[in-house]
C-alpha cells in the first residue's frame, strides 16, 4: 500500500515561491516505478491537473498550460520525495494541492491515479 503525504503549503503573496513535497514513507517505494502527479482543487471547482512526471518512462514531465514556466516537478529518489517548485505564484493558484501516484500511465487524468495524499493548502494573496 502506497501512502502519500504532502507538505509545504502556506499563505504567500503574489509573486512569491513555495516548494511542495510529497513523501512516500512506505518502505520500498522510491517512486522509481510510478507515474507521479500533482493536482489542485479550488473551492467550488473541479480537481485539475497541474504537473506530472513519468519516472517509468524516463522522467518525461508534463505541465498544465497555466503553470508551464512557473512550476517544476522533481524527485529525490534517495529520500523518496517528489517536489513541486512553484514560482511567481498568482492568486489563481490558490487551492488544495494533492500528490498522486500510479504504476500505470494515468497522465493528466485524475481518475486514473490509484494513490492520493490528503492535500496541502496553498493560498496566494494579491
């Protein structure tokens, strides 16, 4: 069973940066065989894709157009962590951010991910 825990959220001002972390404390899971994604959900809105990386497929990264050039997904395999570096944050980035993982190829589709964290709140003030 893969358990994911997000951290790093907070309240920041527009233009600031935050780095979210996704930990897989379950022994043996270093994300090497997983497709890992970040999603977010703002109040009253659907959960939306933010970024993903296909470690099985050689580390190919995918980004939503709204975050491309501002957000970067990365991994520290030794620590079993996946990160989402968020720069130049905008009020529209305010949401609960979720880490998700799957051993298939779920891509940008939330419903295809098997494992989810509980989420971390990111609030960006203008």
